[in-house]
C-alpha cells in the first residue's frame, strides 16, 4: 500500500468515526440522524431514528425553513443495506 493510499484510508477511518459519533449523540438525545446518499434523486434523504426505522424523505425549503415529506419507510432489508453502504452497520 502506498503512502497516499494509507493517508486516504486513515482519513476515511477518521471521517467514519466522526459520523458514527454524531449518530450516537443524536440517538442518545432521541433525535433522528440524516443519511445523505448520492444514489438518491436530488431533494431526497434517508432519516434514521433511534428505534431503528429508516425513512426515505423529500426535503424542501420554504423561505429559510426546511420541511420534510415522508415518501416511505424502508423495509428491514433496505434499511440494513443503506447502513451497510454507508459504513454504519
């Protein structure tokens, strides 16, 4: 493994550690955690809740306020796949 590859891997590990810590803090406060994915159309996000459910939501703004519309709740299989793809499983 080259020095550059090692640096990239180290940065990715630190990034993932930070994301996991933010997720844990949100859940400890009974708050949802937003998961962004470039696989979703613009304006859509995943929102994971402390109870384990993940919702696909549409995000839009009215003035300076963001609003969310539920598109659907992911199945357990889909939720696990999203977590795995984002290194959260």
